[in-house]
């Protein structure tokens, strides 16, 4: 086949007659038909560009039992030890986010600090509005970090870890672990909110008064919800 193509310069294959020449050679040498019985699929079920990235949510740090019972230096050392072992900076882009609001309900703001794998860093500050809760500030800080990371070429060849102190709910149950987080539980029963309830309602109040009372009473209920960093 090689001699047939190369001995005579006039018969060298060109791009326009490659298919025709191949058919002629196949016919003249009576070669077997090697075409597949079934055609190749035009597409696959999960093309690479549609595959989901592997995500993992880590809520615990080894050695940390309670933030309130441990000193800041100890918390910092345990956290840094976890980061060095699980997310080495030469392979992971590390993004820290935080957000808060004055009295938990106004003048909110957030911050983002990103440490890139080349040891450079980026700092971003955002305002989340005059009337902003802690929750909104935390959420918008995470969104800002995600936007920066998605638009960065550095994330094409490195993994990303987002670090935040925002709380993550596992389900309908309250953080206290005693019951579901419904209105009755939050406004009347949750032991984690005892101090907050005493601050806003020094005297006992019925559930109906907190939910269906006067405008003043409803305003107190709303302030309690905001200050407790809950969303409804």
C-alpha cells in the first residue's frame, strides 16, 4: 500500500481524494470489512464539562470541644494544625470569609481573605446594607468569595477550601438538640435562647401575644428573632 501511494508522485494522496483512494485500495486487495456493527455514540451521559465537582463540608476540628471553654490561642493552634494537614497551601487555595452587623440587625459588612497557592493574597471588604442581619452579611461574604474564585484562572489547577464561622443547619431540629425549630420552640422553649428571651420579655408572655399581639409586641418579637441570628 505504501508503494502504491509513494512510487508515483502523481498518485500521492491529497486531502480531497483520501476517501476515494482508500475505497479503491480496499476493493482491489479484497480487504475484510472492519467497520463496527454498531455506530459510535454521538454523546455520553456525563461529559466532563457537566460533571459535578467533589464537595465536602467539614464542621468539626479535631481537639475543639467548645469555643467558649477554650482560649483563643489554643483554638488557633488546633485550627492551623488541621489546615496544614488537610489543606496544604501549596495545593489548596484557602479562602476565609466573615460577616456581621451592628446589634445583629444594621450596618452589615463582610470580609474575604484569599490565600493563593503562589503565596500571594487578596483582601476584599463589602457592605451589606444599613438594615442587614448577621446572617445576610455572612451569606454575602461567601457569595463574594465564590465569585472571585470562579472567575480566577488559578482555580483551574488547584482545589479550593472555603473557611467560615457561619453555622450550617443539618435539618429541621434546633441547635439545642431538644426539639424541632418551630415557632413554639424558638419563642418559648429553646434553652439556648433563655437569656435573649429574658432580655426582650422580662415578664412572661403567652405565645399568642408574641405572634398576634399589638404592633409594639410584634416589633419586640421581630427584634428578638434578628438578635438571635435566626431566619424565618
